[in-house]
């Protein structure tokens, strides 16, 4: 949209420049025509004076020559010159009127084009200011989010993740031993603990997801009450182990993303 508006403004500016050139050309033509008219008026005046002088000489000679032939001829020529003078003046007047009309029309078009350009420039300026405000707001939100992320105790979270991961590995190792030894009784004893760990890991995942999304963190969720109950089915054990694998995988991804963002943010701060 900005590019299209800039193109329109450039086109309008070219039109305005062309209109200025046309007005200047017409004004020059008008001045030239006025000069020509003045020159012709001088010439016609001179011819008129010569005719009048000739007519005067003819009148003086009438007593010697009763013929009025030359007198009539001079009158005809004098009338013709006056008509020619009136015609030239009329043509110049019409030409000047047309030039004045063209100049007035061009000035009107020029004013409208200038008004259009000024309006679009104002729109462009307002749009640019609005975009700058949006950019500033987004930058401020980004800065606030990074500051909020830095304010949380990630060391504690990472330590808890490490402990849970280690605990999960131990449990999986114990499960493998139990599977090989077919000690179903001991496996049934461990099933509730595995289920509880699965719940805690999932709660931790929720906390980290909220943290990544910039939402408020509830430590009550992170430190939620242990679920009580007698859970010993093999089916539940399989579900809990699968849930643990999935949740730990997502936690590792979040930690990896945070590490990359934190490293980049620290580099920006040092620069």
C-alpha cells in the first residue's frame, strides 16, 4: 500500500511540474503576442499618419485638380487600414482571452493536483507514524517478555528437570530389571510411584509451556499435591511410561529453545 501511494505521489508531482511548464509557456506566448500587437499597432498608426498626410496633400491640390479620384482612393485605403487594424486587434484579443482561459484552467488543475498530493502525503505520513507506533509497541512487548523470562528462576527449573530425568532413568532401569526377572509383585509396588512421577512431569511441562507463552506461572501447579490412590494395573504403567517419554521430550525442546533465545538476547545486550 505504501509503495502504491508513493508511486501515485510521484506521478502527481510530475503532472504538477508539467502544468507549471505549460503555464510558463502560455505566459511567454502571451507576452510575445502582446509585443507583436504593439508592433503592429505602431505600424498601422504610422501608415494611418502617412495616409492622412497624403489625404491632406490631396485636399490642398483639389483647387488645382477638381478630380476627386485620389481622394476617394485614399479614403478607401484608410478605411481598409482601420478595418485591418480592428481585425488584428480582435484576433489578438481573442487569442489573449483563450490564453488567459487556458492559464486559468491549468492553474485550477494545478491547485487540485497539489491538493491531492498534499492529501496523499498527509495520509502517507499518518500511516508511517501509525506503523512506527506499532513497531515500537511490538519492540516494547518483546523486551518486556524477554525481561519477564529472565526474571524467572530457570536454574531451579533446570535442576528439577535434571532430577526428574535422572529419576525417570532409574525407574526405567528398575522396570527393565523387573521385566527380565518377571517380578510382578515388585512391579505392582512401583506402579503408583511411576504414575505420580508422570503427573509431576506433566505439571512441570504445563508450567514451562505457560512460561514460554508469557502467561503467569503458578507454583502451586508446579508443586501440586501428590495424587493418592491404589494404582497397580499394567495398562496404567504402560500409559504412564509413554506419557513420561512424551512430556520429557517436549521439556527438552522448550529448554533448548530457551537456551538459544537467552544466548542471542545476551549477545544483543553486550553489543
